[in-house]
C-alpha cells in the first residue's frame, strides 16, 4: 500500500539498497541494518510521518508491514520491555541502557551473544513523548522489575547495565534480593556509582544538553563542536544541533530532540540524587571498564567504588574501547568474551 511504499523508499535510502530488493516482511537487521543505521532510519520515519516512535520500535516491529500498521494506528504501543531476541535455551538477560534510555545500543551485544541467548532491553519511560520520565533510580528499578516479571517469574535473574543503566541494574538486583528473589549475575558495563564522582555531577541545562548531544554525535560519527554550540543562545541550541545532525543524514527535529533530552535530563537527575544502599547478600558482580581514551581512569578506584556496596569484590576487566564504542560491533566481541567466560 502507499504507506508501505514510502517506508520501502526510506529503507532503501538508509540501507543503500534498490527498493525492489526490499520486501515488506524483510527483517531490518537481517538485510544489512544495524544500530547506527537504525537511528538514521527512525529519525527519517518520524519526520516523514510526523511521529515520535521510540528507536526500540524496530525490535518489536522489525519489518515494513508491521511498522506501517503502527504508524497508521492511533493506539499507544509503548512498552518498556523490548524483546531483542526471544529464542534460545539460555537464561534470559535483562539489560538497562545508559542515561539516554534507548536500548538500541544493546543490539550488537544481543547479536554477539548468539541465537541461543534470549535478550530483553528495558527502555526508559518517556521516550514515546507522551508519558513523563520517572524521577528516581528507585522508581525506574521498580518499573523495570514489574516489566521483567511479565516474562520471567521467579528468578534467578541475569541483569546487565551500561553506564547509568548499571546503577539501575544494581538497584534492581538489590530490590529483587530484598524481595526474596535470586540473582544469577550482575554485569556493569563502564558504570560508576554516583558516590565515586561526588561533586562532578552537577550541570546547568545548556551543558547537560551539550553532553547529551555529544553522546549521540560520537555514536554516529558526527563532528559536533562544543565551541560552536556555545556561541548560540540557549533558545537556539537545539536548532543548531538538529541542523548539524541533519547535515549528516540524521534528521532529528526539535520536538524529537526535546523528548530525548527530557528523558536524559530526568535520568541524570535521578543519578545525581541516588542514595545507594549495600546489597544484603553475596552476589557475582562483573565490572567491565572502558579504558581507551579515558584520561581519568587512573584517578578512579580499580572497582570504580562498587566494592563498598558488595559483600565480595567485583570481578574487574578492562577493554580497549571507549565508553560508547565498547558496545559497537568492532569491540563487542571483547565484551562478549568476558561476559561468557
């Protein structure tokens, strides 16, 4: 139908394929799509159809036919639990993303762990532009626990968290243990507890917006220059960022950028105000640190400050990757080997 044909044109442009080679039942990730291209494609779709579909929609609506139904539907299909891979006999993994709340960054990890590994992402409430983001790590953890219990009850649970998501995953583990559940494993991917960073956590809104957008830019290979950003008054900074992204094929308009930043801001505030409590039981905790291009890594404790909340020390491994690139396809085999060992 005409809507599906428009989606075929967008997919063809992003995937650099001839439109006739794309079927409406083809899976995006099976015909050449990956997490970086997915960001570009969903931005184009949201602009074309005046939508605010979260990036994780690609995991629940993996082909053009199902995407078209969502776009034409008035129903709210947002769900924080995102099934990234549901098949396999291994223990299910539940993963909490970084401060931006988007689970798409876990796609390379889910793929690298293999077809026998069920993998679920826990995206942030608020990414649909309709609901309000949650205001504390504790509330996010409670919401995530309710979501994971919809597909697995009881434990033991396997949890992974990247950056801010590591703090959320820790709080999920703490609450689950307190409620009498069991935790199989907790993996922290370059995650630092707030108490370690102390006074380095406070940002004004403009600096926070810059940090949020620099994260997107780094992941997309976009040169976003802070000195140019700061030349603009606060009321025009989102327009500047949106124009820079658009010049590189990433068509994120002001409304979409505002929705993302609202979640980012709420999660950053949640991180800043989190009062961490120690675990009540011994737990196998694996901390994987991103050691590449990190100037302050030698100023941080080896355990990033986690051990004071644990009964037994965390197992610590370093990978030669940056905070974001550790989850990209070029480096994910390093992370996967450590998790699987």
